[in-house]
C-alpha cells in the first residue's frame, strides 16, 4: 500500500496559556485611566449616557437605553460582578477639553469590556464599548483602546484580539479599521438583538501585527501630533503606512 502523505498542520504554538484580565488592574495613560467597573460608577456615569438625547448611543448595544437611574444602577452592578465580560470604567485624567470634552479630573466618561476570554487559545475580544459624548472623537477615546490592546498583547500574552459589531454600525466598523483591526468577514443572521436581526462584522488584530500597530498608536497620541487647537496633524492610519 502506498504511503499516505501527512495532512498539513498549523505551526506549533509553544506559548500560552494567556493570563486572564483582572478588575484589579489599572491601565494608566496620558489622558485616561481604566479601572475595574464598580457599582459606585453608576451615578456619575448616568447623566452622560442617559435620557432621550443619548438614546441613540444604545442602538447597537445589547442593553439600554436607560431613563431610570435605578434600572441603570442594577445594570452596572451586574456588569461589575461579571467575569466575562469583564468591564472597566474609563476615567478622565484631566480637565483638558481638547482631550476629553468637559471631563473633570477622575470623572467617568465611558466603559468597555474584555469578553469571550479564552486563555487556552490566547484569544480575547474587546466590546460593550460605551463612550459618552464627552469622550467620543477625542485622543482619550483612542488611548482607551490602545491601553486595552497593549495590555492584551504585552501583559497578558494573547495572540489574537477581536472586535465584533453589528454590520449596520458604520461608526464601529470605521473605528475598527482606523485602530488597526483587519476585517475578516460577515456572520449572517448571527443574532437577534432587541427583536432585530444582527449580521455581525468580525475584525481581528494579532500579535505579529502589534509592534507596527503600537508604533502608530504612540506616534498619533504624542502631543506633538496635535496643533494648538487640538487638531491632529496626521491621521492614525497614516502612521501605519
């Protein structure tokens, strides 16, 4: 009998497992600090992301919108107790309105989480990202995602960092590409969320790409990349070209 050629296999992976993220970790940047979400964060965050004027912020989220502080408190309490997703509060480091609009020192301006945490496969996702209007489209918003990515690759030892969103969520899809994630495809009829179909767009960033992605983040976040009015001199994507 003729010998059979062996099936091709992927490269041998010697590293791992990765470490699980901890709510005790503080991720400190120039503009923001990320800390484990707690029930005490509910009241100061509520005015920034509640009410009819902010209802659109929740269109693509799994929960919300909120117009009842007690319901929101219960939601934040449940999030704070969760291990996967593991939620962090995003706190402003300064009152510089060019980096966080109207953000006071230490004020909570958003939240985000790690989820689908798979240490054995060295794979983890970022999601449940809720940025208040004060945080959106600021250097602080970009730095928050940089801090979470850096922690994943450099401290915890993951190989793959994922970003997923509703395929109709154009701002999230643009953000993923801007931050350095690569589009991998569309999961059709993936979920039913709040009674609506959700096709899910998948993106990833891997450890081989991280050095170049990190250099771009650091160069973009450097204060010299912004003029006296806070306007960027070069776009983040340009630093990866």
